[in-house]
């Protein structure tokens, strides 16, 4: 006798969340999207075969794999692992358009790969991605010698590279740290040593995460000054085996469920990490939660009241929706600063979060670089427009776990990074109608 199939939450037009009290449970977060896509690109450039285990399976990583295959990279699943046959720094364009879907990471990383690819690389994506400007990255690619055609700095893109000269390049990363990451990852295949100067980025956490990954794969990178990286052209990537650690950004949405409902959640595969979003635990503690780490993972729980805080989230801008939602449940005022960059993410997250919290009765003010949330206002149910933004859908699940009548439109958008999110939410005890 077989059990019934689990509900297909992602195919529904909307989900209603039903509060059931404090959540309790132990589960694993998905593997890191940031580290999965970095490892895929670096393995694609290495010589020989690399084996990646615990690879994230999501919409974003699927389009990355498809794009790399379109550049001559061999990628296949073997016994649950992913085997990548690299190009030794010589990708070859297939002639077909590479579709990045909704993945800004894929678009940016493949655009930089075009610098050292034989042939013309054509990149496109779904309509929301076409609205996300990457002109600052395209300027750098042009300065590096590529011929770039675009729609006013937006996809679709046609990029013809002629190799990457050494020397010095300036990257304006004010719109995304991924502009710097994309260029750094191809830098070991420049004709001579390359110095990358990153400007306009308040926090370098994700760039340094990239450098650490490059170093593990054999590259030689020195940070000569904060934001100035020298990459040697004499140390290409070496094939290797790598296991992908947990996604700290995704784990944050699980922690938020515990904090919102006065529950307790253990993420069994969450340990110390260099991922910037790992710092969210200290922010939650400042609001009144507790966390502990041990051999069984990381546990977050809350027993007392939540209080508002003044916090600069420049180092972890993906957590703006998470903290804003919890701030609406807290006592007092929360000021979120330093995150103007999120206006150019999957949605304008400052405006989107303020608008959707307002639908539920919260008092929220927009600032140019953040939000002010006045906690304590009576909240009520309502239908949340997720703006096709996975972070908004996952963050507002926490408020739906305590406020009756909250519905989420387009729940399938979580497949971008966390396809089993609602399955895990249900496992933790939240009702889903």
C-alpha cells in the first residue's frame, strides 16, 4: 500500500496559511545557491572532471547548468552527484540563445564567461529579468575588449569576446556584488595578471566568498587593499571534489518561522559559515530570539517579546523582507538601513515589502535606502502579491503562521531557490489551505 502524493503547493495560484501555534522541528536547509553557482562556473573552467555533491536543485541552478552546457561544458548526474567536465578555460559558444530564466546570477556570470568564449554568446531571460539593468557590468566587459550589444543595458545580450587582457579593471558594483564576482571568476584565464578594483559596494562579503571559492580551486588571489583584488594568470583552476554547504539565506526563512510563532527550529545542516547571511542570527538575537550551535546544527527559538531594532543590513540585503516582517510583529520601531541595492533585486523589495505589509495593517514608511516599521499595529489577513519574488513569498510565510487569513499569490516563485519550502513549512506544523 502506498501513501498519497504530497500536495503540489507550487502549482497553485495562491496558498492560504493557517496559524497552528508555535512551530517545532528539525530539518535541513537546501544547499547554497551562491556556492552552487560559483562552483558550477569554476568547475566549468577547470581542466578535467570535478565532482560536486549536495548541489542545489532549483530553477536558478537549472538555468545555470543549461547555460554552461551551451558553452561546451559537460555536466551529468552520477549517483546523486554532479560531474562537470571542464573546458580548461576555453568555453565555446553553441550558437543558440542561452536562457537565464529569472536568474540574475546566471545572466551575470555567463556574460563574464563570454569574455573568454570562442564565438558570440547570446543571452536572454524572462521578462522580469529583462527589466534588471546590468549596464555597469557590460561597461566593464567592453573595457576588457568585448563587443557588447544590448537593449539599453538590459537583455537580450550579444557578447563577442576576444580574450581577457591583464592589467587593471574598475568594476562599479553598486547595483550588485555579482558584477565583481563574475569578472573575478574568469580572471585566472586572462593573458596576464589582472587587478580588479571594486567600487560602490558597501560590503564585500559576497565578493570575498567568491575569492575563497576560487582559492580552494587553485587560483591565486590577493586582496591588496579593501576591494582591490589581484588575480594571477599563472594559476588556473584545478578539478576537484566539493560538497556544497547549506544556504544561509534560505535557513533564515526557517528561523523566522520559529521567531514569529514563539517556536523552536533546528536546521541540522547549518554550521559556521562565511556566507554573509549567516550574520542574521545576531540580528534575530538583538530582536529577542535565542540561537545555539552544536554538532546537531543550529537551533533558533523565542520565548519572550520581540523588540524593534535599528539595523544596517548592507552586508545581507536579501534579509530585508525577513526582518521587516518580524518587525511588524515586534514591539516598537525598527529601522532598516543601507539596502538601497534591493530596489534592483527580483522586485523593488523596499516598495514591495512596504506595500504588502500595509495590506495586512502594518505601519511602514519607505526610506531611500530602507524601511521604518512601526511594530504593534493590529494585523489582519489579506492576499499578498509576491511580485514573483521568492524572498517575499518565504518571508511573508512567517507572518501568515501567526496572523489568520494571509494568502500568498504565486507560491511557485519559491522554486527559484527553495522548491521544497512549503513542504518543509507544512512539516513544521503550519497549516496550508
